[in-house]
C-alpha cells in the first residue's frame, strides 16, 4: 500500500506544486483509494490521534500547531518547546526538501522549484493493523532517480547543482540496497549498518546517526533500532527469519550533525547542505530479504563489485 502512494505522487512532483497539495493528494489516496490510514498524522501527540477525521478536531490541531510554533519563536529562542505537542505531527506524509533530513511538514508556503531535491516519506496503516513504511527521492524537473538504466542515460548535460543533488540521491539509494543485500538470517544489525555506512563514506558523504530505522508490524515503530552505520545499541542483534524492519539511510552531503526547527519536527542539516533518503520495509526471509514496499517495475541499482557487502545477494550488485 505504501508503495502505491509514492507511485500516485510521481505525477505530482512538479515545479510550482506546494507540499500541502502533495500531502492532500496522499491523504485522499490513502483513505479513499486504499481504505487505510496515514500513520504519521497526529503521531506523537498528547491526543494520540483521537481527533483525526473530525473537522473541529482537525481545526483545533491546526491552531495548536501554529500557536506552538509562534510561542517557540517568541519566547523559546526558536527551539522546540519542551513539552509534547497537543496533536502530534500535523500531516499525513513527511516531505523533506534540500537541507531537510527528515520529518518535513507540508505547507502551502513550501512550493517545489526546479532542481529541488525532494523526499516523501509514507507510512500506511492497513485495516488489518499492519504498517508499511517507505520513501523515495526526486530531483524536481529531472528524470526519475529510480528508473531502470538505459543506453545513454545520464549523458545529457545538466547544471552543476542538479548533478550534485542527483549524485547524492543516487548514493543514498545505493546505500539502501547495499543494506538490503546484507540482510539474511544470522547476520547482525551491526554488520548491516556497517555495510551501509561504508558505502556512504566511500562516496564522500556522511550517514546520519541521530535517526534510525526500526522494527515494524502492528505498531509504527518497534524494536530494534536499525543504525545506518557501524556500532550502536542494537549492533549485536542477530537477524532471524520473519523479522520485519525498515532500512532508511539518511545521507548528508556534509556533516552528519542535525538541528531541529521550532516546529519540533523538521530536522535539518546543521551546516545547511543537502540531505537525501530512501527507505523500504523488509522482511528477513530464509535466504535474504523480501522487500515488502517494492514499487512496480522498481529495479535495484547497479553497484560495482568493489562496493559489494560480504555475501551480497544475487541480482542486486554487479
């Protein structure tokens, strides 16, 4: 289901489109076409999402969110307020542009521009209670980043900024698939994280460790935490057949350091440089990983054998 939402948004990622429009399209599709729920909406709030779907409740949440933002800027130095928000995350999807690492809040003021690097992160809760979590990147006005390779692809001249953003996004996608390739029963999360982190470092970028992947199932976020670099509290966790996880490397062009906006959600690079992320929900299978949020026609990227993690799975790396 989550993959279908990204497919629906493909034709909406255009210059001049607001992120509020993208959020509205995603919510209408999730609720109207899929008969499911957007898990991020009101996530983390004191109301626990109880006001979801009620017009008065939605209006109250919008006022509460705007008021908290103004209070933060007026009396708290623009930092997030030290109390949980009343209604939690105020949108159905996270939309992160350029220097935003994660949890970007859609708005009418945020309008896509030619060359923007955009990530949309979707989590859908099915009627059964199961969750699916996935994200992908676009460079606005450029060819799809996840299109199958073809003769002459990438040969056309492009501005330096567009090439730079495209390269960053492609490395982030490769890092995701390097991690997927490393997954199999008996491997530790530390080994998976190390493979992802090494690929990112080899490309000259940094892996964000302030945010992690996670277990997933009947709850949006479950144990264990999945770090996209070596080490971490869950490094010794051994993967077992049947486990469901998200891999979601966040790759910064510069420093991995993070700052949080006054809204309490939007995470940006501290140095103001760009960030990219791709995500899939996977299940550990008897001989590798099953990608549960694979999009129709999606083909894993080709990565040189020099960058292959030990024991890399067939069909992913060359």
